[in-house]
């Protein structure tokens, strides 16, 4: 059960600020006001707060009160079963903010669009169904009763949601077309594959082995290049051969023993700096000893420093010591000079042999061992070149022939392999396509069954017949009360038509022949039946119903009957919208408009 409770709004349509109405207070309420006062705006405001749209298609810019031009606010409190909800809408300068609360908890989405989707999910109703359940006027019923038979059926199809079956039919028809196209595509692919398999039947599947390629010797090629080079440069080559022979002869005259180091020579170049230093020291001793002897000889028994007397024996002993040192030094000098000379001689020999070795190595390096001893013969070279070239040409020709043959064999083998592989693949594809074709044909058969089922002559007709029968029973129940059993209505579905037969005390009468009061009672019964049946179909009960201008076409007795009928409806709060009719026993809300601003007076 959906219970709409309190609706509050500011600056909507002709209304100013601080407007509210309790939608769940009374079973039956009169909503009275002059034309243009704003009575019919209230259900539109209710639609806007819940669905962001209205049944008259009024633009947002035209919803706000033009006198204020400040945007508008709408708040609705409602409940679904045991849960309480509040929707708050604030629109200003093209922007909208929507808040949704569940049991005082904010469950709004990030966008207004998603929040409205949540509201619709909570209600379990779409906009069309909600409007048909909550807001009714005589126009709908009059259109139904006075329409052509075909339009009358279309009206019920749209009203009762039977058009969903038509949508299903269109869906199945569209899918069937797609499946049919797919079947044609599969059949076309099958034909293409079958034609290919037929055209590519192999006479043989033998794979030909590749032939071994004859090899051109690298040595032969290298020899040919060498011979050609020799032939081209025979003069220079022969000059090199002669020079090389001279080097060989010179080299033959030299023995490695001539420059081999032996004995002390193996030590290489030796330094004699230490011996030279030692020699110098001994030469200084000899010189110093001679000076000392001369000095002692000049003494005359007296010390030249302290002038004391010195004995001759002392002087003589000192001379003897100096002579001895000089002789020892002279001996060392001779020995050192011999050693130095010996080292110099060995060093000279080593230097000479090393130069001889370098000369030998240089000469050895000049010798080209690859060169022949005898000068080249041009005629012989040319003959050898022609012979070798002929040999290589024969091999090259055979190689080309073998490569060409192998290329043919490769193409042959590739074609066989491709055809075999493609044949296997196409056979696999053909098997899958035939399986898919079988499945698509089954689907197509089922779709044809579904199309027939959901066509106007299928489930639509069956469903409509049942709904029409229920609609007929409800309408006659209300007609019995509103007309004291005088009128009875009968609906007959025939193909694409819906005929209406109205009887007055058992006699069939033309609806257009009824008086305005009689017609109003039939219209009212039809209107209430439509609403109740819609509530049953939607599986959603709503506590609010706005009947716009319905009362105006009824006489006093009809109005009383309608009030009685509506008061008996449980869980329904009905608002009778009229220009001025009032009932003394009913609650009344008056819509007053002053200076282009509307307000409610309760």
C-alpha cells in the first residue's frame, strides 16, 4: 500500500509560498475554486515531485510562479508499507536538487536522475500508471465511450498495459527478422564452403621431398679469386717472388748460432756504475796518500799546529802507512779497471748480437712463405682459371636447376598442405554452421509461434477479453448503484474492435441518445471502474484519487450516488475537483486566487 501523506510547495504555477495539503486526512474532500484558480495544478505538482514530469507536458520554466521568478520547492511525505519516505525538490535557475529520505536516512543518489529512479523503484509504478491511478477526468471516459470501435480497443490496450504484449510481438518480429537474416547468411556461407570443397578436391596428396643442393666449394671459389688476382697482377707478383727469393737466400746465410747469447752474455747488458764509483774512491785514496806523504816529508821535527817536537820515527811510520794505503788502492784500481773493461766488452757483444737478431727477424718477416719459388706462367694461370671457372659454372647451373625444382615442389607441397588444412577447417566450420543453422531454424520456429501468440489475435485478444469482462463487471456494479439498477453495459471484443452495448431496463440504447445526466452517471461508473481496475492490474494501491470536473455533469441525485459510492471505497482519499459544488457533509478545501496568486483555504 502506497500512502501519500503531506504535500508542500512554494511558487508552483499560480501558487505563492507556504502551501500544503494533507492527502490522507479524509475519505472524501471537495476541492473547490473558480476556473484558473489552480485546482488542477495540485495533482500536477504531485506528479512533478515524484517523477520530474507531469501528464500535461508543462515545461519546467512554466511551472514556477512567474510573479516570483525564484524557482520552486516541493516536498512530499509518503509511506510504502511500513517504511516512511520524504522527497524534497528544489529547482532554481535551471538547476535541480532532489533529496530522498527513508526513515529519516538520506538515501539520495549523486544525481537527480538516479534519485528519481530510486523513487520509481520504491513506488513500483511508472509515471503512466501512477497518473492513471491518481488523476482522472471525464475526458478519458468520454473518449472511451464515444470513440470508434477500433480506437476504443486501442484505448483499453494502452490503459490496461496490454500494449506490452504488442511490444513483445514487435520485439519477436524484429528478432525473427534478425534470425531470418542470420539464417540466410549461414546458408550463404554454407553454399560458399561447399562450392570451395567441390572445386578443391585433390587428385593427389603426396608431399614431394626437396632435392639436395649441390655445393660450390669455398676452396674452389677462393682459388679462382686467387688465380684471377694473380693473372691480373702477374708482373707485380713475379717481382715479389724474385724479391722474396733474395730474402730467402740472405736468410739462409745467417745461422741463429751467430747471435745466440752464451755464458755471461745471457745476463744481457750490465751496469758498472757501482764499480766506477768504487774506482773513483780508490783513485782519491791514492791522491790523498801522495799528499799525506809529501806533507809528512815537509815536517822538520815540529808539529805545525801546536809547535811541539815530533820524533822522526813517528813521521816515518806515518809515511809507511800512507804508502801502504796507496799501494792497496792502486791494486784495487787495476782490478776494478779490468772488471769494467770486461763488462764493457760483454755489453758490446750483447748489443751486436741483439742487432744481428733484429736484422734476422726483420729479414725473416720480409719472407712470404705463401709465394712460390718460381715466377708465374701467364698461360698456365689462364688455363687453370678457365678450367676452374667451367667447373664452377657447371655447379652453379645445376644449383639453379635444383633451386627451381625445389621451389616448384615447395609450391606443390604448400598448396596441398593449405588445401588439406583449409579443407579440415572448412569441414569443421560447415559442421558448426549446419549446427548453428539447425538451432537458428528452431529459434525461428519458436519465434513464429511467439509472434502468433502475441499478435492481436493471440494473447492480446485473450488478455483483453478477460480484462474487458472484469471491466464490464466492475462498471455494472457501479452503474447499479448510480442508476438504481437501470443501466447495464456490455463490451464485445471482435478482432480489432471493441463494441459497447448499453441497455436501459433491458432495452439496447445508443449512448449518444442519453441525457447529459444519464450520460454522466455512465461516465462516472466507467471512470471509477477504470481506476479500480488499474489499481488491481498494477498490484499497487494508492490512497489518493483526484476526480477533475466529474461532478459538474451530474444532477443532484447522481452526485449523491457518486458520493455514496466513493465513501464506501476503503483506503481511498478522493478529491472532487469542481467549480463550486459543495456537499454539506464533506470536507472542503477552497482554492482562492487574488492578485494572480493562489492559496488554499481549509
